[in-house]
C-alpha cells in the first residue's frame, strides 16, 4: 500500500533549510496529534517543531498558534512562495466585503477582500481591540479595560443580543507569495483611499458577534468555529497535505471539531516548548529577534523599550505633597497606541511591523515585571499588572499604593478596570453548602432490556447489556426461559459453568471460565459471584447461550469493525448507547456509583447524562433551569449554583455539551423538539461523539489478545510533492479521486501538477 516510489523534494533541497516539507514523504500532522499535545510522541513533536521554528523565523510577524497551524496544514512554503507554493484553490477562500459592520475574522483567517478591482488575498496574523475612547498616547478609561463586547459605558454592559466591538486586524498581504501580492503602487493606492485598509495597511472595523458568548471565545476556539463554518471548503480541500477528515477518520462535525482543537493544542504546545522561541499569549517569536530588538538603538529598540517600562512603572506614582496623604492612583496604559508616541516609530508600525512591535513591547514589560518586582509590586510602591490582553494590544494597570492589594499573578488579565465600575452587590448571609444527591434513574426498569434471539429444542439464546449494578456486585440476570430450564433440571441454586468469549479484549484464564451460582426464583433469577474482566463497562452487549439440560452458559461480546471512542470510553465491541450514557458517567465505575467528591464540571456531566431526556442513540437533554436542584436534591447555596452555571458555560464553550431549545408542558415536563403553544425553555444536551480510534505513529500497543501489528505506524492519506520530472501513476490518480469523494467533493477533481497521492496505510518498523 502507499504512493509511488518517488522521493519527494524537501524544504532543504528547495530552500536551503533542513526543515521538513508539509508535502514531504511523511506528513507533519498525524492522527495522534488530533488528541492534543500531551498525547504526541517525542519523535513526532520533534519533526513538527523543526518545521514550525523555521516558519516563525521566516515570517515577518510574530506567529500566532492559528497561523502556525495554517502553515503546516495548508503547506506554507519556506522558500519564499508562502501559501502560493501550495496547490490550494483560491476560490475556497471566503470573500469579505467590509461595510458598516464586519463579520468575525479570527487570527488565522485566510480571506479574499473584495476591493472592487484586484482581489486582495491576505492572512489575518494579528488582532486587537481598538476602542474609540482609547487615547492617542495609550491612556485608557478604566471601564474600557476588561469590558465585555458591547459595553456602552462604566458599569453598563449593554443589552444587545449581537454585540459589536471595534477591532484592529493586521493582514499579511504577502503571505501568498509574489504572484498573488499587490504591487507597491497598488498597495499605496489602497492605503491612500483608506476604504479597505488604512494608511498603515491595517483594517479597523466594527465586528458584529452573533452572541456575547461568541465574543468571549478564545482565539483557538474562534478559529476552529471559523474553519468549520465560513471556511469549511478550505478546511476540507483535497489539496492540503493531509486532510483533517483523514486524520479523524470521517467528516462528522463532532469528530472534525474535536480533532481540529486537538491539532491546535498540539501546535500551541510545540511553540510553547521550543527552546528557540518566546511566546506572548499565543504569539511566538524567535529569541534571536527579541535579542536584536534589545540591542537596537533606533526607534522602538532597547532604549525605547526601557523608556516604556519606566513610564508604566511610574505612571501612578504620586507627586510629592507638603501636607496629608496621597489618594490611591490607578492608570491604564494601552501598549499599541503608546508605541506610536515614540519618535520615528510611524514607519515601523506599518503593516505586520505593528504586530511585531506590540508583542516585543509586551514581552519586555513582562520581563521587567518578573525580574524587578515581587508579583508586580515595585520598590516605588506601585503594582504593575496586565489588566486586558486584547484591548489596544494589551492594557497594563499601574496602581499606587500597590501593597494595599492582594498579590496574584501579574500577567493574568484580571479586568480590574471594568470591575471597578460595577456596583458591588450586597453580600448575602453565608449559606450552608449541600452534598450532591443521586436520584434514581427514572427509566431504570426499561433501560437495557434483554432480547430473546432463539428458543428451540437445543438452546436458548438472548442478548442483553451489562449494567453498572451487575459490574459492581458481580451478578447478571437470566432470561425467564433459562430460569425455568435450570430450575426444572437442577434445582434452585445450581452451580453453573460460565464461559466468557471476549475476542480482542483483556481477560485472563480465571475470568474466561468461571464456576458461579445461579439463584433461581419462580419467575426470575440471576448468576452471582461473577468476576468481570477489567475492561468490561456498563452498556457492553452480551450474547448468551444456554444448552437445554446443561449447566454451561456461554457469554460472548461482539467486535466492531474498528475501535471507537464514545465520550471518554474507548472500545472495540458493541454497546448499548443508552446504558453507556446513563451509567458510564463521572462518578460511576466498577468500584461504586456516587456524586460525592466530584467537581462542578463532573457534577454537571453526571446529572445531564443520568437525568436528561434520553434518546435511542444515547443523547441526553435536560432543562437547564432545574440542573442545580437535580444535582443537590433542592436549591443549593448561591456559590454552588454559580459554580454549576460556570461549569455549564465552560462545557458549552468546549462543545462537550450542546445548547438546545425545548418546551415545558402544563405539568412541568420538558419536551424536545419544542411543542407548539408551549413555552420554550433552554436545554443542555450531552451528545456522545463517536469517533474512530487510529493507531499513532510508532505505537507499540497491540490488541489485548495479541491481535494486531506490533510497532505499526498509521499513515493517513496525504499529498506528496514530487521531484521535477516525476509524475503520479494512474492508480494514485484514481486514489486521489476516491479521496476527494470521501471529503464530499463531486467528481472531476484531479491531482495538482507536481504532486502524487499517498494512500492510507500502516508501516511496520
């Protein structure tokens, strides 16, 4: 299996560097990386780190995590062509027309700006708040620092369901190489008109967010949303080096989102762990670049950076007074506008140079705070902290006297400017906190009912799932026909030989064949004293056989075609999704079933899964308003209710829970979908995302029973660049067309010139 036996070019052969090529023999992104940085083996990390370090060194602006992801996913060429050296289809890029209110454009967005004449291809490489009340020299009104999108004044958050926020976007107009870049004359004309970009080559727009929650998303989540919606065609292009769909094994939205967030986490981890890079937030710069800035004696060099740090340190220091005590002073300074006040800085702050200057200034301030203060408290009595990382390139708070405030991490934005304008709510009397309760499952009796498959003169065969109570106490119910057969032939408490067949699972000899006791009543009975194998879980489906007249029961599991992961559970065997949702929740395992000791996030997940309306495929939907009562049995203390609400917001933002709308009937029962003429209510839903489990590169795991390839490496299907003069075979052309169809593309797609397609395969060491 695999592609043509041609050796593709490397970046080193084409551009004079040893960094690997995204279109090389081995893809830089692997299926393991979709699970996040911590899951990636060192060998894979090292290859990706080598490439990303070269990207950061080659790009003229600090490289955001999303931009670094773009480079490796869309095939950024280090030889000077940028994305123009890849076969990407420019028609897949979203076309942006700036008007009174612009759409959300996160850092990393690749766009085609409609200018009325020549299209302007750009990659957004930097983004910050550009509030109109921030002064020209960086002075910031207190309420602006840390204010939510849509805020209209001190302590006034606004009530617009679709809030707006003025933002400054820095596009890299040369990211697509010389062929797709505007000429200096064209660029000068656009800057002069100030219609699409301003005189600095930046875009200042009022961004309209669909919701307040959307405005509060972090950069990586916002970019994932952008790729999965606005730029979906670009994300699923068959011309990328290796498709996200190939890495996660499908095109289901849940799988794509989880895999994409995992890749972004991997890229961020690589940048943060590089010894040759420094990061400010999600922006990475080379240490060499920062050192050169400190040594530079020109505008925005070391002297100006030291001057900036001194100005921030002393901004709130009161002047001498002859009588009385000085009142507390707080000053907020925005880095971006403040840099414009340095002589000779204007030209350096044009284009992507602005992003570089802002990030290096913030790193310089952070180093001064770390090196010359005690958690932000300086010898002059002022406390310096980062208050807002987004507005104006970063708002720093200078407060004197600083020793009156509680210490904390000075580089964690606290938004004290905004919170200082909010009226303090009255302090309620302390409430006693409650312990969580475990309400019985409302559908326990009907959950996981068995199914009779065969009843003839030779045997009785039935199918049933394993329940949590069975797993904890070591028993399993018998079908009524089996109870009658055993009781008639062997009495009320016979010893039964239980034979377990669990192909592909972990099981020792003592578990494979057990002598257990059958406790038989008139109409019901069960097997007791069962030692369940360690990888059995609630919902695992059994097929059981009992020969008539015998005392042997054969229990077997059924393998799936491929291993899957459902929620936190990975399995290669058939399961009942309803039982899995109800009884494989946080706090439930073979050792017990209790909510005591769980944190707010786990309590929310447990309660939604156990108490929500349950569908046949394992979805659970719950009335959001009754969640606190369901967790604690009655209305809990305000602090506990607030903790649950915060946990719900986090889980919704991470897509571990989904929002929905239902209705409530006259008896108070929720329904989904919402019924006509019933009041609508917000629901929160648990949706068990089922995704294929793919072996990692260099993995040494085998199936528990020894089935599988030892040290197999899984290679996703990917494009590979060919040496000049080489061409792909007809088989690889056909494989590429099939790959396109798997991505939902219509017929007619062909391999781009100079590339071949390597099919999905495993490789042994």
